[in-house]
């Protein structure tokens, strides 16, 4: 924990485990990750929380239908969420499962505080209940459909514990009044205001009609209402019940990021639950719109889910992130289409940023021998100054858009600058300037302008395109991690110099539209209709980690190509090696894997001395979760054969030279 930095605590919803993760869930986690990366570059100590919402009647029923226990059911889907975030390189800092003991302690603690303050009472309730939304519907007439999801409701009569929500009406209205940005965007705020002004009824926060939930302290016949349980995960993950210091550091949340359908729970119930317990309130609830597919919300019940993996595997994770953030207009719904995804990829990424990077770097390499161009005041004309001014205003504008989480406009602004410098290059034609020696000074100025814009957009786009921008950054001549470069105000006036560019490599190769479309579609089909017989859980959950096409073959000892594709193996160059004190078998290595240098601890010291392996090209498993060996962090694994009866390690290497960072397929 770094106390000197300002903290920033951000959450996604914790996702239900009754359906496997789809593009909608991925969207929220990608926005949260983008904000996290941006805030870190602005110098904040950021904590990002996500998790899985595992209790409730829905899960209990789904598990029963699948002939499994609710916990086994939840284990599977929760693991699938974690695996997906890892595959998409969305590193979360806190992952809460509502079935964890620490969460039970947090829920009970929050409840006890509200109980002690007299905000809870016991009563009975009879009404129509929507199991899908886990809520009583307001007009309790039998036969009524749920107003939210239009599903049939059920008659429920229960003796319950009630939360005195009605007593918080005025305080909530005062909150919305005093903190106009508590609910964002504004259009959503108006919906909530209207709802609260129309009058709040007390809320039943316990259930007795089923068992799958957190027991009430002192009255174990009751379990907590699933939303009381789920919302509390936001404080569980930062130590509410067991780490006071951590809780004090990070609470209140700076933003709860959610989809618009769960706004009422977050903007009305959650602040009231916290007020009742005397806890501070989150600073902001930000509700985004939905991804629609052919104008309908993507959801399990409609069977129109799209999955993120095929897009990430065919076009790359950055293309997925770019599309989702660029295409969804702030606060509105967006229609998802693979056509526009691939069109945008080719237009904005391959032809836009990718092309600017490769043409600028190639010209610098060819015309200046790779030397980073310098500015020359004598050669600078009005047009150069105009581009420089646009560069600065773009930086300012993008910061404003990022700060208000308006990513589509932030990206529009960055791509406006890319288009401008493309035009500029056509105007000044460096490829002609190079032909006349008298124009070389001017040539350098033109390349300087292009280089300057390129390194600016690389840095600006990093929160959205973390992988591609890191590659371009290195090609620009930097050895640092781009994430450790600042994006705090005025950063554009203080850029560190680079001296020599590296060989340009395409970061977004153009794709053939039909072929990419077909590959994505085929992978989608495989995820949707796993070849093997679905496991018990998948029958109810749609599909699950255990029934994905790849792992379906596991029973026969085989894995599918999808499982293999999850392992990222790269060519690494060992830069340094040393023994790990007190461990005979371990060597601590620094390995260059193309876009970064990793510390990897390898169990090869019995077969190799440090001197023997420095400079060797090896195979590195690059996407293994970090772990500590004898207290030394290892980020990846070196592949070796295990030879002979005593398992002597023999490093895996290549029969001919291969570029560092190349991927093994
Ligand atoms: N478990 C509750 C949340 C509890 S938070 C204390 C829940 N889970 S969910 O699995 O249904 O996830 C809903 C969230 O996933 C939405 O609020 C949104 O963030 C994201 N999305 C799910 N489908 C989506 C779209 N089609 N489009 C955009 N986001 C979507 O509700």
C-alpha cells in the first residue's frame, strides 16, 4: 500500500453465476480496467474490484436442475470468470465471491450496525416475487408479469426482516441534490429521482423460502436478501470485517460502475444500507448502456449472447477493447455487429494508428538511419505549429473525456489527431524531400512532427490499447513500460527523449474481412454449441468452464485447440541469470520476451550455470499468473524437458534463429 498516493477505488458489478460470462460482462470489466490504467498513469493508487454473485434462488434452482450443489455450480462459473479476465489481460486487484467466509462476516457486520441503530424490524410480507430479478414487484397482483423482465411472478408470503427504507427517502433526495454527480450520466439521475420522489416502501431483506444464502445472525431460519448480500461485496473486498486499515484507506468507493438495469439497487438501496450502518457513501454510481444484438439486449434468456474470446483470439485483445469503447456512445445503448467490428479494426487500427506508426518509423529508419528526429526552430512553419497546437489541445481534451469516462469521444479526439498528421504527411511528402539534400533539414522537421504526434497518441491511447501501444512505444526507442509514464496534467510538456528508433513491426496487420468474420463466427459456434455432451452444470448454465469445447475432451485425456491457445508461449532471450540464495535448484533470470523484460525463476540450476545460459533463446510461458518461489517473484515459466530418471532439466530451444518475442503456436 502506498499511502503517499491518492487512492482510487473502482468496482464492477459482481456477476451472477447462473450464466457464463459474455460480451456484456466483459464490456463493464474492460471499462473498469481502462479507468484503472488511466488513473494509475495519473498517479493514483488504484484498486479494482470485481467478483461473482453466488447466492439466491436463481442459482439454487439452476444447480438443482443440473444435479449439483449450488457451491459446485458457483465454483465452476466463478472460475470461468477469473480465467476470462486473465485471458483478456484484465488484472483485477480484488475478486470477491459471495460464498467466502470473509464476505459472510462483512454482511453480518453491516447488518448488525443497522440493527443496533434501529433500522431493522421483523414483519410479514405477502406479494408477487420475481425470481429472475430477485425482487418483489411493486403491484402485488397474482398473475402480473414482472415490470422489469416481463417474466411471470410468484406469490410469496414470508415472515421477514425489513429494512426501513422509507425512513431514508429524504436523506437520499438530499444526497442527490447536494451531490449532483452521485448518479451519472444525468439522464439516469432523473430516473432515480422520480422513483424516490414517488415514495419508498420498506424493503424485505431476509428470506425463508429457500436456503442458499448467508444466515441471519441470531435467526438462522432466515437468509439475507441476495441484493443486501451482493452489494456488501464492495466493502468485503477491501477488508470491511477484518482489515480496518485497508478499509479506511480505500472506502468510500470512487465509482461503482454498473449497467443501467441495476441502477436502483446501487443508487437507492445501497446508500440507504450504508447510511443505516453509519458508513460513508460511495462517491459515484456510473450506469452505462447496454450492448444490443439486432436491437435486443444481449442476455442468456434471449440466447443471443456474443462471447469475447473469438474476437480477442482473431483480432487481439486491444481490438476488442477499442471497438467496445469506441463504438458505444456515452450513456446510450450500442448495437453490436461483427461487420462494424472488423470494419473499424481495418479502418482505425490497421490503417489509422498502425499505419501511422509503421510509415513514420520506416521513414525515420530509412531517411535518418533510425535517429529520433529533432525539432528545428529555423525550419518550423505555421502548419507545423498548427499540428503542435492540435497535439496539445487533444491531450487536454482527451484528459477531460477520460475523466468523465467518455471513451468514445476520447478515442475520436485521438484519432482526429492521427488523421491530421496523416494529412500533414501527404502535404509535405517527406519521400520527396529526401531526394534533395537542401531539403533535409525540413525533412527532419516534418518527421519530428510526425514522431511527436505518434508518441503522444501512443501514450494517450495506452489505457485503451495497452498492448499495441507498448509495442509502438518500444519501436519509438523507449525501454520503459508505458504504464509507468505519466498522464497527469501537462505531461505533454515534459516528455523524456528517446534517441534511436527500433525496427518497425506491424502492430495491427490488416485482416481479410470475410476470413476474419468466418473465423470469429466458427469460434462463437464452438462456444455456443460445445461438441461434447454437456456436463450437468452446463445444462442449466447454458455452458460452463467444464463444458467448453476445449475442456470437453479432457475426459479422453485430450484438450482442444482453444485450451492450447490460452497458453501464451514466446521466444525469450536470457539477459541475466543468478542463483537464488538458499535454493540449490533455482536460478533467477531476466528474460526479454519482446515487449518487456520479465523476471522468471527457473528450476534449472542443477543443469546450467548462470554463465552457460545468458544469451540463450528459450521458450517462455508468458501468461502464467505470478508466483513466488523462495520469496522471489516469478512472472512466467521457462520450458524444459525432464530427462532421465532424475528429471534433469534440458532447456527447449530452436534449431534456427528466431526473433525475440515471437509467439509459439
Ligand atoms: N449480480 C448482479 C450485480 C450485483 S452488484 C452488487 C448482476 N449480475 S449480472 O451477471 O447480471 O451482471 C450484470 C452486469 O453485467 C450489468 O450491470 C452490466 O454491467 C453487465 N452487462 C450484462 N449484460 C450487458 C449488456 N448486454 N450490455 C452491457 N453490459 C451488460 O446484475
